[in-house]
C-alpha cells in the first residue's frame, strides 16, 4: 500500500517498522498494527458486521497524542478515522487509514454554578448523567445514554425529551478543543471562530478531531415518561391515536414509535420476549397527572402488554426508548419524512405490520418540531430544522438474515419514498446511507453544503477526514 510514495501499510509491519516508527516515540497511548494483541479490541464497533481494519490505530491518551497522530497521518497522506463507542463507523474497513480511538480521553467536569459540563472525547452520556443527576441538572442527551457525547453532539444530538423545548445538543455547545488536519490544536467558540464552530456542529467528523467539548445543562430533575407496548396486531388503532395526538402536543412533550420484532431473551421483560410489538415512546417535562392526561388516548386505543410510563429522575431518560446496548450484526437505514398522514400510516402498516412479512427488528418514526425547527443563538450546520419526522429501520441476525433484512430495508425505503424529505440529521444515517457526494449535498441542502465544502477547503483541503458522511473540499 502506498502513502505519498512510501510503503508503510503491510499487515506484517510492527510499530517499529519504517513509516509508523515515529508514532511510538510521539504518543503516550498504544500504537497498534493489525498483528498486535489489542488491535481487534481497539477496532471494535457496535455493528459486528462492520469490522474496521485500519493500517494503524492510535489509542489517544491526550490531546497531544491526537495532534501527533494527525501530523503523522498528514506526513504519510493517510485518511484519519475517529472512534469512541463505535456506533456509526461509516466505512466497513478503513484499510488504508489511521484510526484514532478516543475512549481514553476521560475528563468530566461539572460547573453547577455556570450550569456547564466539559468532557473529554471518550466520555459517554451515561457518565455525564451520573454527575448531573446528583444536582438536578440535565444535558441534551439522546435516547441511548451509552453513546459518546462528542459524536452525538457533532451530528446534531436529538433528545427524546428536551429537544422540542430546547433544540439540538449542538445548539448548546459553548466551547470545543479540536485538532484540525494540519495538526494544530485549536480552541473554538462561536465568538472566536464562528465559521469553524458552525461547521464542526452538524458537519460531524469532517473538520477535525474534537478532543474536549463544553456545553450547557439545564435544571430538569424529573420527567414523566417511558413506553407503552402494544401487540403488533393492534398497531393500526394505536398509530391512528398517535397520529391524531402528535401535531397537537406542546413543546414539553416528545413522542416516537417503533415496530419491533424482539428476540426471545431473558434480558427482556416477559411480555416482550419473542414478541411482535408496537412500542410508543413518550417523554413529558411536567408532572405525572399532566403526562397521564396526554397519554390517555394512546392507552385507550388498545390494551398495552407493558406500560412503563411513570414519573422518573432525569437520569432514567434511557427508559423512554430502552435501546439495545450490546453490539450485534446490523443493517440499517434512516431518512426524513415530510409528514405522517393517513396515507403514510396506511403504507407504514402495509410495509411493517402483521401481514407484511417484515423481518426487521426495529422500524421507528420520531416526531420532531418545536425548538428543533429554530435557529440557535450560536448558529451551526445542523441540517434537519423544519423536518417534522424521521424514520430509522434496523435488521439484525445471521448473514442470511442480514441479507433478507437488507432487501426489506430497500422495500421499506422505496415504499416510503412518496413522503421522504430531503434534509436529514447526520446522526440518523447508517454507514450505507448517503454514499455519494450528491446524497450528502441533498442531506444538507445546496446552500449549507456549499458553505461546508468551502470551509472544508480551508480546514481539510486534502480531505484527511473522509471516513464519514463526507463533505468534499470545494474545488
Ligand atoms: C441505539 C442508538 C440510539 C441512538 N439515539 C440517538 C438519538 O436519540 N439522538 C441522536 O442524535 N443520535 C442518536 N444515535 C446516534 C448516535 O448519537 C451517533 O451514532 C453517535 O456518533 C454515536 O456515538 P459513538 O461514540 O458511538 O460514535 P462513533 O461511532 O465512535 O463515531 C461516529 C462518528 O462520529 C464522529 N466522531 C466521533 N468522535 C469524534 C471526535 N472526537 N471528533 C470528531 N469526530 C468524531 C466520526 O465521524 C465518527 O466516525 C443513536 C445511536 C444508537 C446506536
């Protein structure tokens, strides 16, 4: 394999081999090549059907390590991939790449007076919740607290509870420390570098490696929420109730639903084991009586097989979706919807309902709106403002099951095409979504994409950070 003319990528190299030897001297964390013990663990991802096999991995132990790794990649002309928890690795292999893993960057500091939190790039939301929960403060966390703070926030950051009232997580970022493609360590605020600040937040991973980030947290000690699971056979009346309810909801209430074909495993509560169910999710910033009143038409539409709606401490936000936490082989696709009308509902039931033959484990639709549609005080490149709904479909299982699921995802995507909206959130793209520059341009919209591409030419002219939903440098 050739990088700028020097042969440095063979899998039989050791860290002392020509090419990567200077890395060992320059970084404190591990430097691992494909034959090294620990390489496989360092390259792990949440999607077991997408192993990463980069030429070299740097387990960054500090911002200095990240900068040294980026400078090394720059010298050798290598693309750089970044992984924290590994939920959204875009390339199946990344064989010619240098992978920087950030999970050792473990700083967390909470300033409860200023209501801000500063974290290193290896921190997950679950770790933040453990700190903020003690003082009744809440970050704009997503449905799955086990995902990384930085990847989530750079991709927008859509909360199943706070988003409609407060906007995206990216809208509340105050400060970032980032290593850009030239190896420089930059402190970025809206006031000091409005263009780079704008591009980093929404341009996910395209503009550098964010090593630390500071964001606002909010006084939300408790909420009302959880899930209502219904028999899959009852999905039509329940979805009709959901469809009628959703447009009338205030910004303090957020809801989504998911059609699930669940495995028969002890980790699930008894009524859900091996079951075909409709899972309605609800989060409400208010008391239980008010929340129960809002949920009333849903509870009345059919008899839930499981009802977990309750008042809870904010740290239990993961109970709204109860997303899976274990790595598994997956195929996925996500796109935005311009409406969820009676006709959309009919098609959705036809594609995923009891008579559909749908093998997918999870097909969800999230309702957005409210503050998610408003530009924040410190502008950013988040592309989904004005998008009313998003959908995401997931299949899992053996290679044969994955092939069937993949074919079905194609059917779902084609079936929902009449309602597809152009501007989607990058966090809800799978590795296979938006593969071409035209797709990424459609996702951001032509004007936003042109600004991103112009900034990419300034900050990453060689497109070092291209192992993502890539924004190409403008010509
Ligand atoms: C079960 C589940 C539920 C989810 N729910 C939500 C949700 O409710 N709302 C929402 O907005 N998203 C949601 N997501 C998407 C999730 O936020 C993103 O996939 C996020 O990137 C996952 O974090 P990670 O640490 O696993 O990222 P990784 O897979 O480790 O990284 C993904 C990408 O993020 C970028 N990146 C990561 N770290 C850095 C860094 N330090 N500097 C620069 N770029 C970086 C890179 O491009 C990288 O390829 C969900 C994902 C899952 C798996």
